[in-house]
């Protein structure tokens, strides 16, 4: 009897405003992004709250009341939580009410939704700790399962995360690493002892997250009953079906008029029609099932694009050099006593900044363009590097004092 | 399929993108089996056998020339100036002293040609040849394609369009069975200015022949030391925005002295631009090369670290594709046709001097930006071939001729 395990990613970055060479040394407020207009931080957060966070969370609250056996999990970046506190207290309080029902698990991640694991263990551990504190503070909750930014995963990450005390970790269930095995079981990451790896069933997840409103898709239109039949067909060949997706799928990536809300409202009832189906959170899955084998993932695996690697963030020389220059400053930043310097440096680590610089336009292009507040990846790079130069200028000044 | 085509310039005797486009289009069309009779007003001062040169390169294109003083991109004033300067040297009694009369004289000869030369379609390139196209059509009753590479509104930079030229342009567009525009930017201008129905205009983007630019050897490279080179290349005339280029240069030089700004081209603003550079106090940082062609042109593109096209109104902008083909990053005006089709470039509003300077400085300062723009730009322009443009034109031709004349593509 398979369990159905939902995890939704909630994240918004602090976008950098259009920042010119001539602003260097003059303007240190990188994230006051009024000049991005409707693509600025406040405007985006308010829009997404109205279109997605508020209506979807209300639906989930209703579903949890109607079906006490319905379970879900979330991962919130620290940067979205801060912005919810500032710009949409309503959405934040709905999340808090939902978590209080006890049907919800919260996962840990890096506070700044960063790729810090690949650059600095110290910085990574620091950001995870900050995230735990934020979750404790806002939700009175202690996560036991970890997810990394963009589901970026390898053996080394699992080893470190196990050391940090987590009982589970999530990754993309990409067949390339599975060698004919199914993503619908738990695995033991190579080099670890007890931590369990949950793999995203990307086919079923992406049917909802990416294909739901695609009229050219042969399964269009997708309804809850059809989707539940696909779930049922796995019965007997898996322990858990992990449906991981961006929370913004509901109402933002898939618009309300696509019928996505009706789909969500009907889904638990349809799934529960089959007596063998049951909803579980990641921790419940971990305590219910044992791992079926070891998984060796040496190269970095992510949930992005067709390549499932980090190339959307680190593929070109603009991205590589931006990341390198940013992390080179670590010692100077952490040894300073300036909280604002530390905060700015960490906000600059958010993976979105590097995603905006991606030039792999022709295969995955539309997705990248849609999310970017800049006219082109080159504009994204120009603003970022100009900001970095200003930041270095501030840091040098602090050092010399 | 036989096409009677009227042009007004052809490489190597061209002063701008029109000649380049005519060369690219006719060569690609002829390779696909279109037979072209290409009519040109005779160029003055020809030192080489221009037609034979073309004959060897484009075997299927037959060239004809007509006695005329026309050169591309002239307005009535510059025509008079040239006409006067020629008077001492040459017997000018065959020529008329007025550009518009000259255009009409070209049209009269065109009528005779249309009588002599067998054709299925007439194709005219820009306003100077529009009266020729109309006359030919009156003669032969064959369908007319008017190809708009620029409009009077572009050439005058929005200031003081010549009403006669405007009228000629309008009638060429009205009389045409099909109008080709080099961009949506131009298409919209035609719709706005000439009150013409939408469906009659097709967009045919220009292209670049990449191999022409990739075998350039910079053996005698000038020594610019650690200076980076930022290039302007185009006619020095209002609508190309050379004055905005200089203002941005001044702003950039205030931040970074290690930049040389090169201005290649000539035009009615020659002396004004030189004086402006001096007035801004950057004369030592601005080099003027005059009008370049051939190997020199290719070299200057390749030497540059950034090509800037700050046009006030640019119907297409072939030079930016040429710069990209040379592996040079481009910063182009948003007020340009080419801006519609490029991803791997930087864009700026021509009037936004601060932003232009910001982007110039960014390309100069950040190697990674330069490399990414150059590498991706080089692959991107593979999409823009004359072969593709010719296919689009043949599709248009096919809608205008009887079925047995059609060419499969």
C-alpha cells in the first residue's frame, strides 16, 4: 500500500534592483527594487500572495478539516518568510494556522536558498542553523528532514546532513542514477548509515506542476480522478509516491482559470477512494518504511531542466565568476562585526541571482525568461557584479578601519 | 521564375546596408533558381569593371546599368553638393541637377527595360527605385514587390522628412502587390505613416554571411596597450546617433580612461562630430577612420571589444550582425529592427546616455560578460542566413505568379 507524500516549496528571493556602474560607491541599498516596477520584490510577493499563497492555503485548510488523514509538507526559504512578515502577514498567518493543525511537516533548508553547500561547509551549516531558528520562531517547529536548494544533491551532502542530525533528505528521482530501480522507495545514500533518501516522482509531480494547463499534452485536461488512477496503478510496486513541486504551481504557474484549484480541492477525496492509499509526511514515510538499497550519486543532481544538474546556475562564465567572487569574500565578511554586511552578502547568495544569468535559452528558455526581472541574462550579470563591486568597496573600508 | 529587380547600390560600391542586403538576397535567390535581372543606376567614378566582378560571383544575375548620378542615402541637398563638385571634372550634360528628377529619369529608362527584358515579377528596393518599379509595372502588368529597407521617417531622424520623398515612398507602397519590410519596427512605421492595410506587408529580416567575417587576420594590429576599443560604425548622420555615442563616451571616460572610442564612417555630420569630441574634452580618446570597406571593415569589427549601434531610428541594422559574426559583442539601440530578433546582445534606449555608458563600462570591465556575449552571439547569428531570407521571399513570389512559374523550397 503506497503512501502519497506531498512537499511544496515556498520561496521568493530578494531581487537586486537595476544597479549601474555609476551607483557603485553611492548606493548600498541593493534590494530596494522600486526600479523593477511590477517585477520588484514587494510587488511580486503581493501578487503571488494574492494569486497563490492565500487562496491555496485556504483550500488546504479546508481539505485538512474535511479529511483529517490528508497530510502535506512545506519548505520555506528564510527570504520568503521575511518578505511574508513584511508584505503579506495574512498569508503568513494562514501558513501558521495550517501548521498548527498537525497535518503539516516543515523541512529545513538554507535560510538564503543558496548553493552554499558547494562552496563552504561552514556557511552552509550557518544558514541551515539560521533557518531552524526562523522556523522555530515563526512556527514553533523543529524539522527532521532536509531539502537543499533546487534539490541539489550528492553523496557528500547526505553525509554532512546525517552528521547534522537529520533523519531524511530529499532529491530528484531521476532514472539516470536509479539503474532500473523505482523512485517510489526509500534509499540509503552511499557513505551514510541511517539517513533515508526520498526521491521525487518527477513524472507525476511534473504532470501537475508543468503540464497541467498544456493544451498540447495528450492527457489534457487532467482531473483529480484521472490523476488518482495513475497513483493507484503504482499500488504494489512502491512504498511512497513523492509529489514534490513549487507551491506557486497553484494559481501562479498554473493560473486559476486552468482549473488547478478545483483539481487540488478534489484530489484528496479521489485518492482516498482507493482503500490502500494513505497520505504521509516525509518523516512518517521514513518511520514507516526501510530503505531498499544504496544509491550512489556522485555528481550533483538537481530538479532543474533536462540536464538535472547545476548548469542553469553555474553553466556559463558570468555565473561561475560571480559565484567565485562572492564566496572569496567569506573570510572578510564573517570576521567583520557588521550585521548589515553579513546580511547583504548572504542575500547575494540566493540561487535566483545566478539563474537569471543563465544563457541556455534555446532548450529551456521560456521558463528562465518568465521568472527573470531583467531584460536579459547579461543585464542580470551587470547589476549583480556592479553590486558586488560596491559591496567589496564597503568591505575594504571596514577592514581598513 | 524571372525577376526584374531595381536597386540603387551594390557591393563593393555601396555606402550602407542596402547594397549588402541586395547582394545577399540576389545571391541566395539565384542559388535557388530565381533568374534575376538586376538594374542599377550607374555609379560615378568607377575604377574597376564593376559588372564583371559581379558576373563572376553571381553567374545567374545579369547586371544592367543606367547613366545616372544616383548613390544611396542621398537627400536633395547632398545630391546637389555632389553634382556641383563633379561639374569641374566631368561632362555632366547628361545628368539632371535635381535628385527627384533623376529618380524619375531612372523610372523612364526602367520602362524601356521592362519592355525589353522578360520577367514574371518586379522587385524594387527602397524609394529611389519605386518610380521605376511602378513604371515597369505599368508597362508589363506584372506584379510589383516593393521592398522597404528604410523609410523617410528613419532617414530624417524624425526631423523634417522630405514631402516629395514621402510621396514617392507612399505611392511605391500603395502600388505594390506586396510590400516587404526589414522588421516589424519598419512594418509598423509603414502602417502608421502610409495608411496601408496590415496584410499586404510581410517582414523579411536581413542576415549576415558569417564566413565573410571569420577569416580576418589582424596581422598589423595597432598597439592600443591596455586600452579597450569601443566602435561606432555607420554614416555620420542624425539618425545613426553618433552624438549620443560621444556623450556616452564622455561619461564612460570619466570613470575609466583606458578606452579608445573609434568612429568609422562619414556623412553630413563629419565636422560636427569632430568638433563635439573636442568640446567634450575627449578628442585624444576618439579616433576617426573615415569610411571603411573590405578588409579594413572586417578588421575594425574584429579589433573592437564592443560595437555600439546607438541609432535613433534603425529599420534593421545589419552592422550589428556583422559585428557579431566577427566575434564582437554588441550594444544596440532598442529603436532598431534587429533588436526584435537578437537575444545575445545588450540593449539601450538611444537617449539613455547613462545606461549606454553603464553598459559600455560593464563590457570593458568584465571579461566574462564580453566572452559570453561574443560566444553566444557567434552561435546565435547562425539563425540569420540569406538562404532563409530568400526562402521567405520565394514564398511571397509564389503567391504572386501562376503555378507553373513557382519554385519549390
